[in-house]
C-alpha cells in the first residue's frame, strides 16, 4: 500500500524544517512512502487591478509558477532523489490552505506537513494565518513544524 505525505514548501528555512521532518517520517514508513511537495503562489481575489494589469495577468501567473518551480521545487526534488526518497512537486496558484487540503484529498494523502506561519499584523488577526486555516479546515491530519 502506497502512502503519500503532502509537504507545503516555499523555500524558507521554516518550510525546509517541515520538509526535513516529513522526510524523516517518510523514511520510517518505508519505501512505499512518497512526498508530494506543494508550493503555492498566493493569489488574492480582493486585489483591484487596472485593465492593463488584467491583460498581462495570465503571463505573470505563468512566470510566477515557472520561477517557483525552478527556485523552490526543482532543487528540493533533486536533493530528495539523491537521498533515495520518492517525491514529486507541484506549483499551484491560489489560496494556500485550500490548495494544500485539496491536494491531500485528490492524492489520498495520509497527512500534511507545514511550517508554522510567520504571518503577523492585522491581516493575520482578521483572516487568520494560512497554517491556522489549514489546521481548522483540513480533511487529513496536519503536522505543524516550528
């Protein structure tokens, strides 16, 4: 039976710690465990844009995804491959807590690993952090790594 763990990554030291912990758990499970690294490029539907900005938004979105793939996902996948850990990576545009949960459901994941959110200020107090939203709404267990 195959086991999948979702790992939220963004290139930060905190997400690297979450990945290291998920990697450790995957090795304990054994060869049947796969890590699915998910890097979410945040998008807010509440941002107002001009007509000109809307015209180039699709290209910007593709550029952001390509950049995150090259900067975050590809180096991590190479490292995991060298360590003998099965892994895949995806970069998706959207709301992080929703995307991570959806990826877990779609891939029948056993668990999600994420770093503790570093969001602060008014928006975090009003809307909550990505990590808090994920923990409250996830369909699978979430491990938060500090």
